[in-house]
C-alpha cells in the first residue's frame, strides 16, 4: 500500500514538474542531467539509449536535393518533373494498397516522391513568373532597359567600383515593369540592382524607377537577373500603416546612436539594422567569429518566444492564451525585422514547437528541425543555396545532436549550468565550421571563448531592446532607460570582440574551397565522435543497499563496455591528431617556399589583375596588385615572395593598384613604375612605399633586366606603350604594355605580352608602333581588360599566342570575360587559362611546352 501511495506521489510530482519545464531542447538536456546525476549519486549505472527521431531525415534530404535541381531548370521542365513525380507517387500508393505492405513501401517510396512533387510544383510556377514577358530575352542579350523595381531589402554598401574606386550599393528587389526597345511590359522577376552612391537611401518596400543594363546570373541563383543601374533612382516610398515598421526601425537606430557609444551594435543585435555599425567593430566581430550577433538570427526569435510564453505562464495564464501571445509577438518581430531566411526558419520552428506543446505529444526537436527544413524548401526552394539558411540549420542540428552529449561530458568538471552555457557555442561552432570555411578560409582562434564571454548578455540585450522598440511606438522618452540598459550589454559584447581580436594569432590561415571544407568537416567529426565515445566511469548495483564501484585501473574489474569505449575513444583521439597533422602539413608555414619551376603566376585577386614573373627563388616582377591588399598579400605569401624587384602599375584604376599596401607587407619593393592619364597619383599609392621608393612614370622605350640566368632564367622587359606624346582618351588606354622575355637554359625564349586594360583602338595603335612585335609574335598573351568586349581580338589574331591569360573575379558584376572574346580565342586555337575558373594558377616553361597548373 505504501509503495502504491509513494508511486502516486512520485507521478504527481513528475507531472507538476513537467508543467513548469521549459519547452525545446533544454527540457531534454535537463532530464538527461538529472538522470545522470541521480545515477552517480546512487553509484548505479544509468545506461539509456539516445532517442533520435530520424524518420524525416530522408524527406529533408530529398527536399534539399530536389530544390537544388529544380531551381536550375526552366518552368516547363520543372512542371514536367512535378507531373512525373506525382505519377510515380500515385503508382507507388496503388502498389502499396495492392500488396498490403503499406508501412514497408510507403515510407521509402511514396514519401520521398510526394516531397519531391511538393517542391517541384510551386517552383515551376515561380520559375514561370520569373521569366514572364521579354525579360529572359533581355537578359540573354544584356539589353539596356528602363525598369520599375520594388525593393525587398535596404541598400547595402558593397565593394567599391574596381575601375573608379567610387562607392556602390546593392538592392534586392522585384522587377515589376519596364520598357524595352520602346515597348512597355510587366513582369515579376527577382533582380539584384547594383547602383552608385545615389542608391544609398533606398529602403525595403520602396518603388524605384531607373535605367540600366540586365546581366545574367548563374543557374540556381535567387535573382534571375543583375541590373546595373546607370541612373540615380527615382524613389516612391509607400504610405499608410506599412511604413510603421520602417519608422520604428529608424527611430530605434537614431535613439540608440544618440544614447550609446558602443559602435552602433545595438540596432544590429535587436532589429538587424547594421547601417550604424562601426567598420572597425564589424571587423573585430568577424575576426572573433561573433558576426552572427550583429544581425537577427534564430536565437532572437527563440529568446522572444520563450520570454513571452514563460512570462504569460508565470502570470498563470492557460497554455492556449500564452501560446497565442507568443506567436503574436513572434509575428510582430518578423514584420519588424523583415522575413529573412533565418528569421523565417526560427519563427516556423517556434510555431511548430508551441503546437507540439498544445497537443501534449512533445515531439523530438530533431524531427521539428527536419520538418521545418521540408516546409521552408517547399515554400521557397531557393533557400537551399542560402548560407544563412544552411548555417541556421547546422547550428540547430549541433545543439540538438551534440549539445546534450557535450554538456554531459563537461558536467564532470564544472557545474551543470556552466556546462550548458559552454556547450551551446561549442556545439554550434563545430557543426557550422565546414560551411564557414566556404565563406572565409580562416579559423578564428578565440571564437569559442569570445562567444562564451558574450553569451550571458545576448538574451538580456534582445529582450530589453525589443521592449524599448515597443515603448518607442507609445512614447519615446519611456524607452530611454531600456536603451541605456541594453547599450551597456552591447558595450560588453563590443569590448569582448575588441579584446579577443587584438590577441596574438586571432585568426589562423586555412585551406579554402572543397579541400578546406573536407578538412574542417573531418576535424569537427573527429572531435564530436571522440567526445561522444569517450570512456566513462560506470558503476553497478549488486543488491539493495549495496553498491560496488568498477575500478577502471584494475583489469580484472574492467567492464567490456568500458574497455570498448576506451579503445574507441583512443582511436578517435588518434583520428583528431591525424587530421590536425594533415592540416598542419597543408597549412604550415603559410608562406612555405615553392621550389618548383614555375615562371609566371596569375594571382586570384577577384575582379582585378596581379601577375608575377619569377626572377629568383623568392623574388618577382609584379604587374598590378588587384583591388584588395589582403588578396595579393596572401598570394605572394603562398608563392614565398619576399622581394619585389619591380612593381608595375599599368594604370590607375582601383582594380589594378588598390592592393599596393599588401605588396609591401614584410617584403622589399625595390622599384615602382606606373602609367596614367592623370597628372597626380592617388594617396593610396603615395602613402604606401615604406622603403622610401618613389614611383616613376613610365614611357615607351624603357627597358630592364632581372635574374641571374640560373634555374629561373633571365627576365628582360621593354615598355611598348604608351608612347610619349600619344593622344590618350581614357585611363584604360593609358595602360602600360610590357613585352617580357623569359630566357631559360632548358627551353627556347618565351615572350609574354602584358596589356593592362588596353582597349581595341589603342591596341591597334600600339601594334602599328611596334612592327618588330608583329613579326615575332608572342607565346603568352595577357588578355586586356579582363576579357571585356572592348579589348577586342586584334592582338590575339596578330600575335598568335599559344596561351591566353585572363584575370577576372568569379561571378563578377561586369560579365567578364565576355563570351565573344573567349569564343574567339578558342576558335583561333589558343588555350585560355582564367582565374575565375582556376583560382591562382602557375605557368611553367618545360622544354618546348607551356604547362598551367594550380
């Protein structure tokens, strides 16, 4: 009887606790910790299987793969695919019913086909809307149009114009109407607009009239076209209640800027407005892996939903009204910050979680995440390529799959609450690391400690900041104390970022591209597995009131499970060491000497030029620097260059001289030559020479010679253009043209013509002034102006090179190189090597052949 009463009391206590337990992964974490703690206190082994509901994993994978495929099709192909998939799904259903094996056949066959159909069907309609009217033809022909664009984002500053150095802004929007060849049309095409500084005031929901040229985007992009605006925007702002969210955002940003001095971080952390964020603070946040705090993410939605729901429950409101209040608050938050991919994912996750609580079924969080992925990819299949969406899903998966295990292991050495706080950023970072490698091939050394130091104030800043926004709508003076309080929190976050960013070795170089992703993924997986299967001390209970501890130091008492886990843990830690060693061999030192026999290097510096001609083991002639110092510095490091015997700036466009500061980092620059149609040098050039080297203006006829004729040969150069007194009508046509001859003992001389951004008319003039060049020809030609159409093909047809080099940024805004140029080179039998396809590549001279390799 007493046992029955005790059992009922325990059940009642358990039910009471369950009603007050927080929703989401935290609840399952707490239950596991309590079970583990009770097991340790009673010296009883607690061995429970980890329940993971993976039934929706195939559905999520199918949805993601289908989205990646269907967004690369046209509308008719997508519709045909949806019909085929629906037919196959229907046939599978009939087969299931006929065979009576509904459960065995439906899950592996019917569900994936149904999910693929659900993704394809709406995607076909979206694809049809994207290409309606004459837009697709205008994009293919890169036609000039007048356009009416409905902006769906605020104007964001991007990299400056590579040629003029002037500011540029990007706006995402929908092309709703326009005029092409005098004919008006309507459309619904998503576009990305690139415009000059006059586009800075454009905000989301504005209607903008402009003129420009349409360029194609790559398959699978959300935007169907790129619109290069040639005029200032004529903006029509919306009226009525729709302006309230934008006004609240503006008022909050202005108020926080007046009251706080934390570098404009508060608007970013609360409402996702980064327009006031200080550039140096933004760089520090990126260095320390804290960039996710400067914009709204899923964490903000979770904090808000949990605060409103639990606050309502604390006021003894029933579950239904509490859930409704939480959802209404979440909807208002999404409207305020705008429905970005990560916010939509978090909002949908919160809605599903509340529905699960109301139903009383308590779904497994992993199943909720997978269902969210399926639903969002069905609604918007272009999310599959969004890095924000991928990072959001990866972080959530890390918290659900690895967070509880890591916190359990850490709880052996620290209090439970501290273990939970430490586990959150580590689990999220490990799962997101491979994706982050694609965005930035560096490892932020202090990311975990920096996030740990900042994490306690992030919920406070979010909730207090949102309360301040709500009070601004009522009476702005009431919001002042809350803004000041939230500003203290963001000041702490900024101080943490600055402190760790200035620490030694804040970022470590890492391999980029697929190799970097594989290395990072292997390292993360090895750490996760090593922690998961680490040896644990276990106990057994031989009888009531007695316990016997298994002593792992004595082989006679060691359990099989313990020894098995110990061996697995040791092997996995060995795997961690192997991966780390492989990474060290690959990366260390980052500037290791390359003792190969390369003679020319085309540095991948984005949309710009930087070519190195080798004159010794660690010395080069460098022609142009690209637009950014970091890019050319990294390339010269990888080439192990410590001396630039000659730096030539072919002309003074920013994509050819902007990286000059990076050239002089820890290197000796012995001489600088430049050409320009301008009378004075920009300060970017005059402020750089740390070795007191004075730039010299070059003219045709100047010559020089470098190298000792050893392994790397003797390099001689002659300036062919511009001629003294020649009329120069543009900065491009003032480009220095160098005739470089590489003389090696093991191969015939190789002539290289480096042309800057010389346009077609100046190229003809240069050829007329250089008859000897016409007769001799060249073996390698640097194609002028990144392969732009105005560079023409006269040089290639006249000089008949064997190899053409093109330096252009991957997916650049200018359409370089132009298809007519690459097609013309191929038709002439000339091999083309491009940095936008190969990245940095090397050219070596071997016997009578030229070899190109990465």
